[in-house]
C-alpha cells in the first residue's frame, strides 16, 4: 500500500532502535568502568551515568536530525522522550512496584525540573531556537551538573544516590578492551542514530504524517529505552529514589542538553502546535506526578492505580498524534 520502501524503512528503523539502545548501554558501561579505574570519584561517575548517560541516545539523534535538516524529529524527540518518561516509563515502573516520592526529591530535583521547563518555554515563545538559545541551554546544563555535584557533596542529592550499577559487564575487562568498547560504542551510536533519522524521516513522508509526530512517538519511545531499563532495574533492587531520580534527571537533560545541542548545530523554527499542544502535554504529565502522588492524603507515593492513569494518558496522546497527523 505504501510502496516498496516500507519494508526497508521498518527494518532499518527497528534495527537502529535496538542498536542505539545497546550501543548507548555499552558506551556508558565502559566509560564508567574506565573512569573508576583512572581514579575518578564514584560521585562524578554517578552524575555522569544518571545525568547524561540515559539521555545520550536523545542527544545523538536530535543532533543528527538538526544537522540533516529534520528539526521536527529533533524537537519531537526531546519533548516526546519527556512525555514517554512520565507516561510510559514511570507508568510501567510503577506497575512493577509502587514508587515513593520523598519530600527531598520534590523540594529539590522536581522543583528544578519545573524551573527548567518554565525557562525553556520562554525561549520557545518566538517559535525559533537560535545558536544563542542553544548556548544558553547548554550553559544551563553545565550549571545543573555543578549544582548536582555540590548537593551530592553535601549528601543531599537523591538524584545521584546509588547511581553505580551493582553489576557491570565491563567490570572484569582490561583497559584496552574498555577503550575498544568506548570507540566502538560511539561509532555504533553514530551509525544507529543516522539510520534512525533516515528511516523515521522516510516513514513520515511515506505514511503522510509530519516528522514531528514521528519524533514524538516512535523515535521518542526508542531513545527512552535506557530510562526504561534503568527504572525497572532500580525498583527491582528496591532503589525507588534512584528510579524517580533517573527519570527526573533525564527529563532535565532532554530539555537542556538535547535541545541545546540541536540548536547549536543548526538553528531551527517550529510551529505553534509544538509549543501549545506538545509542550503543554509534557507540562500536564509533569504536574500529574505531583497530583497523583498526593491523592487521598497519601502524599509522596505513586501506586499501580496511578500508573494506569499515566499509561492511559500516554496511549490517548499517541492516538491523537496520528489522528491529527501533524
């Protein structure tokens, strides 16, 4: 129905998504292990793994999308990944086990997320991201990393607590092998990102929807796979703080790092739909966590009923995206 290109596009899309998640995991695993052997503190490694590691696929895909003139995928990937983080990833995680929302996380990390969300919205009002905007966002990301480090040194940053994985495939590897993993992981990240952008753009043209919709849906879900894996692993080990901290950290760095890098590489414009509909939906999901976590007076907990609400909301949003088609 859609032509002979459809099978090829789907194969490349699925293969790229799988390769992207796998190569990002190997790259971060090798980087954390190598840094530890070189004497880098576990605190810095934790901030790197949580703050940047799970957002690395989003950064790579959006950077390439912006460079190749596909701003819809770049923007959709950043916003869609945040919506997926809350609606899909947090929803699935809470189905497995209820998650507590400690007051410290709400007072610090979640407040920071809302502050960053408001700041990025101000930059989006003119419906254009310039290189200056990109630089501002990246400076903001550096500032957040510094703040996390200072807070963690004081013993107060839940977002990086217990960030090191209990087991690592790279732990027993010699340094030479780790370096090969680093180089190979980076090359595979570039290749898989290129394949994802190409296939997603082609699929959008073929089925008659915008690149923004593809970025908000298929691409966003694919690049959020590391967050899903981290969330499930965290709750299974009983590290609820780490599970919610990972999601909050990823959302912050998607807004600052992913959009910042994309704008710095290639400035781009977007329609008011992205600001009003998609950014607005993202904010609604952010606020829903606070509202659901405090229902019935049991403040600070997301249970399975809350998870169902988040998952249903995400499915409805995705359905509306393809019904509207832009």
